[in-house]
């Protein structure tokens, strides 16, 4: 770069207005942020629906009681550069009361992160640093920054940990699990041919046997039309097996049920919703609740009629749904959640997810970090060794 060009860039940098940050703490301000939020989401290239304003709004309305909104927004003039969707919650860790800053998170959130745009004149690192400096300026109000379900390679994970290390704050990363997914980069026949021989044989056999009871077909509801009846039927299937007895079915918890019902309506309006059924004749025997987003399918929930368990109806539904996804030219079928034997029959790839813990410092923060990442893992290994010897 010539001396004149260097001088011009330096002058432009001096004249550029400083990045500013603000905290959104009222529900109405959160709602008013939706247009800028969705614009920033597109500019950030986020390829999943779990940072969409509609998703987080629905989560907050159903699960936000007991927490306070603490959304950090980074702006350059009137343009939104980044959003850190955070909430403040009083929790206990190893019996110690803490004020935790974290995502809109519970067991129903598969993935999270910050929204940082790809701005032509601002590097993403500037936005992460602005968020970090803003949080540091508010350190009197929080004891723990806990960022859950960050996928491997997440810039949020990498940048926030780097900044914590730079600031000398105690921190640690915990592997929460791996979410299986299927790359749809071939065709259905080629993919199916790569499945285990026994798995393919079981599918053929069960399709044949179920066809003897009633013609097997798929059914998909994507719009508001017939949504209420379809969702009710799906939730009955989801709770009809072991999930009801274990208390984990959607209908077992009014807040969880409200979340999935509200999300279905909003997702239908945005053309994300897919309520998939497997039918034997007129009878719906299996169900899955999925979202179609950015040329991908995200599987949130599934269930089946235990009277048809001998036919493995969830696997048959997976087969029909996958075949359709291939035919539509989609790029990925994400099974989400944790690894499971039935998922491994279909998916050979997975995304590891991590939790980042950053403590605000002091003796208490360092002690909690030591317990979480040193003492407790050592105790678990020690107990496992002792049990192995007996």
C-alpha cells in the first residue's frame, strides 16, 4: 500500500464513528428490535432457525419467567452490527448462588450463539470486542457468563474465550455432546445403498408388513390450514409411548406445550413448519415435528403409536421424510439432540456442541472454575475406576 493510500485509510478510520453498544431489557424494546434483528441475522449468514427473533420471542414468552432480558446490541451509527441475545437469571452452582448471564436456553434449544454481521467496513472481531467490553463494564451485575450449545467452529466460542483469557478471567469449555446429521449431497438411491444391509432389509420388511394393514403413505402439514388438528394428533402420538410415563412428553408440561404450539403457528406463517406423519390407511402411526430452514431440515420432536411398535414406525417415517428431502434438493437433515442408536443407523456425521463458562473473577469464580473443570471430572473418573474394580 502506498504512503498516500495508508494515510487515506488512517484518515477514514479516524473519521469513522465509534461503535456503540446498548442493553435491551424491556420486552417491548425486544419486540421493536425484530426488523433490525432479522436483517442482522441475514447479514450474519446464520443457517439455522434458533437465533431467529420468532424463535427467541416464543421461548421468552413460554420460559422466561424468573429471568430478565439483557440483550446487548452493537451499532455503527444506525446500523446493527451484532446482537448478543442474553438473559440474566439467579441460579445455584454447587450450592453457591450466582447471577448468570446466558442464552435463551433450556433443553428445547438445540443451538445458540451471537449474531455478528459480515460488515464491509467492520471486522467481526470489532463486534465481539464491543460486546465483551460492554459486558465487562457491567461486571457488577453478573457472576457467570454461561454460553450453551455453541457448535464446533463457532466464532462466538472462539472469540469470547480468547477475550476472557486476554482479560485474565477464569473460564472453561465443556463438551455437551454431539448432534448427528445427514449430508444430502448425493441422491436417495446412493445414500440408501450406503446404509447397513440389515437396516435396509428391516425397512423393506416393515414397510411390506405395514402395507398389509393399510396402504402406507406420508402426510405433511406446513400451513395454518388444518394445523390445530394435525398438531393435536401429533402431540397425542408423541405422548402415547414411554415419554408420557417418564414425564418428558410435550403435553406433560403446560409451558412446553405452549412453546411448541406457539412455535408451530409462527413457523407456519414463515413457511418453516413441517409436521410429518406416517399413515397406514387412514391411521396416523408416527409423527415428527420439524423445521425447514436454509435448505435444511431440523428434527425437533418425534413419536409413534406404541400399538405399531413392531413395525418401527419412526424409522419408516424417517425413510419417507429423508427420501422427500433428497427429492427437494435440500442440503442437510439435522437430527439434533444427542447421539442415539437409532440415529446412528441413519447418520454418520455429527456436530459437537460446547458450553463456555466465563467467571467474573475473584476467589469465588476461581474456586467454582476449579470445581467444575478439575475436581468434579477427577472425582467422576475416580468413582468410575473404583466401580470397575468391584
